[in-house]
C-alpha cells in the first residue's frame, strides 16, 4: 500500500507504532519496522544513555526506518534530542510541549519531524515551520489525551494542511486504518494493538488485563484539570477520580499518579498502577506476533476499502 506516509518514511505499510512509555523499546520497535511499519522508541522517563543503547540495539535488529518519541514535558528533553541527532534515527514524534525550538537542530541532522498536535491552529503552525508530517491524536487513545475525538480531528484538520496527516486514537484494527485513509489521512499511529504482541515486553498481567476488559472499562483521569490520561478502570483510577472530584490540590493528584505507569507496565500491578490503553477494547482479545498483527491489519484494511466502493453501486 502506497501513501504519502509510506513514501516519506520509506516503509511498506502506512502504520507507525505509538511511543508508549516503559513499553516501546528495541524488541518491539524493530519487530514493527521489520514487519513493514515504523517502530518508535519511547524516550519519556528515560535517560540519554538508555536511549542511546536502545537506538543501537534497534539498529542491530533491523535495517528498516524507525523513530523516537520525545515527551517534551520531561526536563532532560535537550539531552534526548542531542542523542537522537547524534544517532541519526529516521524520524521523531514530539508531543506534550512546544517542539519548535528543536526543529532547526533536527533538520540539520537530517531527521524527519512529526509533531503530535491537538488542533487546527497548531497544525498550521507546525506546517509553516517545516514539519514533515503531523500526528493528530484523538481522546479515544490511551495515555495522555486531548479534548477532541479522532473523527472530529480528522474532519477539522486534514483539509487545513498540505503535509501528510497521521491519525491516532482508538484505531485498533484494519477498519480504522481504512476509515482514516478514506478521510484523507496518509496513515495511522497505533499503540494499544501492539501491547498485545509477543514482542512487546509490557508485563504479562497487563496483557491479560487488557484481554479481559470490556468496551466500557476505560476511564479518564485528570480531565477537569487539563491533564487527562486514559487507562483501564481500577483501584488507582477510583482513588484519583475521588480526589479530583473532591477538589484536591493538583500536588496531591500528582503524588498519587507518580510512578503508576511503570508500576503497571513493568511490575504488573494492574490495580494500583496506570494501565494506559485506548478505548477500542473489544478487538484486543489475543496476543499475536507483530508480523501477524500487521498482516491482519492490512488485510482488513484492503477488504474494507474494497467494500467501500460497492456502496456507490446501490
């Protein structure tokens, strides 16, 4: 399948893997790239030497393009960008802050720049400053989310820019990929679907928790404070929401949430940790290899796109 995204990144399929903290590392990233997509190392919460090692491990495991996600809310973001430039990865995705101060440095290093953006105004600003593509991420996705749905963002943003748009948030099967392409996106970013892969090293208890979840089991914490995070409902979310609704100071909420992503992803505590996963849970029912997942996604997308043309004959 050929789109502007596959041409931009020189990949086989228009699928990039989301940069999921404590989860997206060399084993998963290389598997996605080898299967025809584009893997992304998550640098959030990591130090520069960890990142350098993971980039080099990934290069040993694949000769295909891959990227790094930079969470700009972290204080060591300058060091992270420095390592990315030194190690010459194919592209970066940047979110949770202003990426513009890093554009010149990344461009000089020959690295393609793909900011994650929340609205039309910022999308236009990123394009005007030389972004190679953008990710628009709806609130259906797992982890940190904005206020618009994926459908609304595609409707609002895609007609307003000329650079490739990558849709994200709640896209978990080939039907979602097909829908995004029909809306004018050049590809999709998927995180949750890759959690349930053999190559993903998220804790096995987390995988089982996701498999057992129903379509109504996701919860959003921090929405009223502008720090919204989507994950599975558990003891942590109940405590957090009780504090949030009671008007507790942000410091108390931050203290409760500190370290909970790692607690779930690495240690497997799915009650007191934050199990960050998107809203499209009903299709997340089986662990497969990355290659199987991507081939299945593409076959579903092809079937859906072929079926779409038949509607016109009615």
